């Protein structure tokens, strides 16, 4: 085999390896996008399951549960007794406030900073402070 043929074959192998490397990089990007979408859809699925569970509850029980959850997850570190939780639930009045509490529980921001955006990282202190007013 001549030297020229060997160098030609090595050059061809290098080109194939470069092409394979590019394809692997493309596959990695596609897999990353699929994993991110899967995570986002899993979070949305969990939130929709909670919403479905809440919609099957009576309205009074849903308001009490939303109020209890908002109060318990607020920045206050103290534990509340059943009477304080009931008072917090009864303090929520008005259809607009109920709708905002429902939206928050469905996983959307209700604060003026991120209003309408999907909550992906847990609770928002701005939203919770708004609910507790």
C-alpha cells in the first residue's frame, strides 16, 4: 500500500469521526430538550391532578384547603392551631380573591411581578403575601 493511500484513508477516518462527533452533539441537544420538556410536563401534570382533586371537592372545603395551604407555606415559621386556620379561611372573602387563590393553587403566579406565569420552582413569596392580605 502506498503512503498516499494510507494518508487518504486516515483523512477519511478523521472526517467520519468529526461527522460522528457532530451527530453526537446534535443528539445530546435533542435529548436535553426532551428531558426539559418531560420535566415541565411532569410538573404541569402534577398541578393538573391537584386541580382535578380540588374541583371534585365542595367549594367550602376547597377554600379552606387553599387558605390552610397558603397560611402553612407562608414565611411565618410558627405552627397554627385549628382555630387560627379556620379564621384564616373565613377571612378570605370575595369572588375575585377566590379566583386568584384558585389560580395560585393551579400553579400560576398571581403577584404583580410574574402574574400569569407558570410557577415552576415552588411557592412565590410575593403571591403568598398577596393571598395573606
